């Protein structure tokens, strides 16, 4: 009995560090490829990261950026929604989704998202204010 427990502990100690290393490696590889504008390859790495770490909001955020560059708005929106689901205070995701909704002439949803952003903003306060003005100007036309 003790032998089985010992083997299990050894297995866990050897196996778990490899998983966490893989998680970091896939994300870092994806980020490196993204920064080189190799979007298709980066997409694959971020997807690999999500397999091992399905709650990594940053992989979903970068996937949304890739889909924005590939002009796949529906996939961009899906990934932004996932980021916000995982972290309702992710300012960049809220801002990008508000911009996406504004581009689609969904002023009501864009305003709602921007209002949400303005309540929590830390890094995106200036962008949020500019977006507020843009929404107001476009919705008056």
C-alpha cells in the first residue's frame, strides 16, 4: 500500500512541473510569434496553451487580437466575451469589445460596455473617455 502511494507521489512530482512548464512555454511561444506578426502560428500556440490552461484569459485576449488582424470579427468577439467571462475587470477586453460593437453600429451595447469600463478603469481611462465621445457623436448622426 505504501509503495503505491510513494509511486503516486513520485509520478505527481515528476509530471506536474512538466504541465506548468508546457503552459508557460505555449503562451510565451505564442506571444513571441504574435510579436513577429506570425498570426497563424501564434494562434496555434495560444490554442495549445488553452488546452492545458483553459482559464488563461491572456491566451483568449491574444486570440481576439489575432482574429482582429485576420478580420474575423465573430471569432474576435467570441474570444473577447470569454476573456470578460473569466475576468469581468479586464479593461483591454472590455474596451476592445466596446470598439467592436461601435464598428458594428451597436451604439447601445458599446455604451453599456464603455460605462462598465469607466467604473473600473485604471489603465484605459483616457481611451474610455475618447470612446464615450465617439459613441455620443456617432449615435447623434
